[in-house]
């Protein structure tokens, strides 16, 4: 199943119409990220039936040209943000991968890694500025929809916001929780979590193709 039909239904709900009105005003009068046409990139890049792993972020990067609709990912040619650099360091420690020269995570999405932010838009230089406007209802419904899949999915929940979703996920899926990879908290339980090797072991044990976590150099 593609996402389109489900999204069309969700967009008709009263809460989302309110959110749409809010976003229309924000995009018209302020600098908002990601660009309007990139907000739903995660859904276009990874179809519902292809999802193997969900990585839940907080809200998009809030500086020019960074956010493009995939959690933790930045556009090509943009410096790797500190949180993503820490993810790469954990990958190096866990799987021996090299740290690439870019932060463009589309290769993960193409393999079935669904990169979702709990809040999907943000005002320039104002983190969490679009929190509590309706996005959380939407992304909770996305998680519930993914939870309905019969085959086991790996959910990587990093940080308090993401970990609060754990009780929405049934136990035939694998839920891996850790601190957020930001510089403020990575040393308090993100480094050493080995989530990437654990995710691949679960996929292999359930006869799914493992994720090639190595992001290539550009």
C-alpha cells in the first residue's frame, strides 16, 4: 500500500484542517522549514509496505537549507549537524562504518527506513515553534498505522519525545530506546546503544533484508 489514500483521509479530519490553516498562514508570512513541497518527503521516499525501521525525530532542523522532510537528514552540500554526527559515530563504533562527508539520509529511506519527525515543520531559528499545533496528533496516527503491520518493525526511539511513544507499539515489533543523539545527551545513553546491529539482527531473524547503514560519500 502506498501512503496516498491514508493521507487523503487524514487530511480531511478537523484537527488537520486546523493545522493546515495554521501552516498556510505561517508559510505565507514567516520563514518555515522544510519547504512546503518537502514536508511529506518521508512518505514519498518510503512506502507503507516497504517499512522495516522507524526512526523518530523531534522537529525539523531550523536553519536555512537543512531540513528536507526526513528526520535527522540534511540536504546535500549542508554541514552534518551535531546530532547526526553522533549517529555516525555510533554507527562507526557499532558496525565499523566510515563517517561519510554528507548528512543526506535518502539511501536509508530507499531501503525501508521511515524517517519521521513528531512535529513536521518549524519556524526559522525557533525550535519547537510548531509544537502543539496538531502535528503530534497526525504523527501519533502514523505510528498507530505502522503498528498495525503484521510483520515486525524496528522502532528506534531516541530522546524523551520519541520514547513517550513506546506504549503505542505492540510487542511483536522491536522497540529500542536510548537517549537523544544530541551533544547534550548522547553520552547519557545513546553512545554504546548498538541499535543498528540490534535492528539488523531482528530483521535477519525475521527473514527481512538487513539495512545497509553506510551512507556513501558524495
